[in-house]
C-alpha cells in the first residue's frame, strides 16, 4: 500500500452511505419481544429533513428511543465470499478467519448473567444464523443442567443447516484437563455433526505454582495425556488452551504446544486470560508461536483476549494480523470481569479495514449483528452502555450541529459503517438527535 493511499480520505464500509442515499422501506424499531410493528415515517433530504428530524412527533420520539433490527432481505442472507469447507486442523483459504463464539460459556460467566437452557438454545440458533463457525455452548462438567443445555444445542443447532450455503456450526464443550470433564464434554457434543472438545490447563509460572501446584513437566504430561484421551473417545476436533499464555514463558509454550499437536490437538488457542498484554506484545506472541512451534502447520492458531485493560479487540486484531485464523469472541463483549473481545467490534473492524489486515474476511452475516446483540441483552440481563461501539444506542446518533451538517450533506463524513450493514434501522435516516450542542445544522458551521 502506498503512502498516498494511506493518506487518502477514508471511505465508509458500505456504499449505502452515499450522498444520494436511497433504500427500501424500513420497519420501525422492534420491541424487546422482537415483534414487527407498523412502518415508521421516513424523512427526505435537505432542510425539511432537518426540521422533521429535530422536531419529531411524540410517536416518532418514542420510536427513536430504541432502534432494533429489521428482517434481513434474502439477497443479504450469505457472506460476501464463500466460506471454505470445514476441516478441523486447516483452512484452505489463508485469508479466512474462523469466528469462535463463547457467549454461552465465557459470556455467561459475567457477574449477574444467567440464562436458562431454553434461552441458551434460542441464542445458539441466532448465533448459527449469524454465521459463527464454532459455538462454545457451555462447560458440561459444571452442572447437569449445563450438560443438558449443550447436548440440546448439539442435537438441534449442530445438525441444522442455515443460510444459502447450508452452514452448520461446530458445537464445542469446555473441559479442564481431566477425564471427568472430558467425558462430560464428549457426552454433550458428540450428537453434533461437527463436535469439538476444548480442554485447557494453566501454563504461566504464577498459575502453575500458586493454583495448580505442579511443575512444568507435570503440566506438559497432563496436557499431552488428556488431549490424547479426548481423541481416543472418537472426537476428531480437539482444541487446547494454555491458560494465561500471555504471561507464560515462550520456550515452555512452544514445548507444550508441540506435545499437544503430537497428541492430536487441531486448534491451539492462545489466551490472554487476564487481559495483560498490549497489542504489539500479543501480536508478537502469535507470530513467535507460529515461527517456533514444531508441527504448527498441522493446527489452527486461535486467540482468546480478555478486556481487563480495554484492549481485547485490539489484541485480537493484532493476533489475526500475525497469523491467528480463529478468533474467540462474545456478543456485546460480555464475559468474566471486564469481558471478552466483542464479536461485533472484531468482525466489523475486519470488514472495514480488510486492506490493512491482508485481505482477511469472515463468514459472519453482519445483517444479524443488531438482532443478536439485542437477544443476548434480553436473555442475559446484561445491557450494553449507550456509547458501546457498533451496537450501543448512541453508535449511530449525532447531536453536534457540526456533525449533523455533515450527515445531511454526506453520511460518510461521520459514519464509517452504515447502520444497514449490521441490520439496524433508525427512525430518521440521519441519526439526528436534540441536545445542547445542536446548532442550525442546515447552515455552514462556524468552525
């Protein structure tokens, strides 16, 4: 990429932000139960549009308060590029990135989050429509209820094709590196067309010494034995995670990853378990693992980034740029403590900045993002903050008169993503809201 191209004006991610924007008639925001309501009024361009948008009727104000997804048109049902055929330990297109959603496992570990088995099944169906490659449906050994929930998801969602390409997601269950956990995970996921067991053990010195109270040699032996045991049950797809990899010794990581590959691991997930690393550090960690782990060409490298320092999305993108081809995320970024990398942020960043990420792409149908976000909020009880990127209530709202002036002239001035790209409709097409910073937006800004 030339210097001049880097300095050129950025373009919106979607051509739908053009100055002569037209679109099909929109539905109004849906209530929390997701029922379709009568159509809301549209606004035309120009000064009349500004007057109508900034002085709406009471009915329009109520509609503007919440904006949810509209039904997806059939022409938008599939991803822009064809998803490669699923093979556990390889991806035939080097630019394709698998999206591993752990909303139903790590996401449900958020303080205050609870979902019934029936709710988890509803969310899993939506994740399948969204197009995620792998659904981590739960931690089956944690309770009989969770085992039943994962089994139900494996039976129903894990065998039901969706979309134009007939996509069927991998259904994954988490387990610690012990036989009881692995047996429970296999019992839950084995009913899926594409089952996966995800097993983990800590590898950082602080975890091995203070939590496991085991030597590095013992940890390697356990990991090797348990990955081999999971394969012996008949599961062809095994993911291994060295917990707290972000604070683990590099040479020890290369060693344990080499051993689990030999034992049959197909995906190597590299967790920044406590959200400790900075993006350049995490990118280098992935690059070093790719360059120094014997046998790494026989496995997929994955990332799992926590958000303790607010860097989960940045670290995930750094990992993808360095060679990771599976990214572990959650809807709305929910999860332990400060949460996980947010699916919607990671996916839309890849879509918007594909040229700077080496042409990477995902199989996500972004038209389902808004509905997925609202569904997870409703079932988990965890509501996103208004200024949350992509799915927050204010993500496409414009209060400043300077911004409103730009939006009325050309949406690309202040929106790098079109709301249409994520299945969002708003009561007025410019996103204009009243506030103390509102100027006469139809006039030239004094600045």
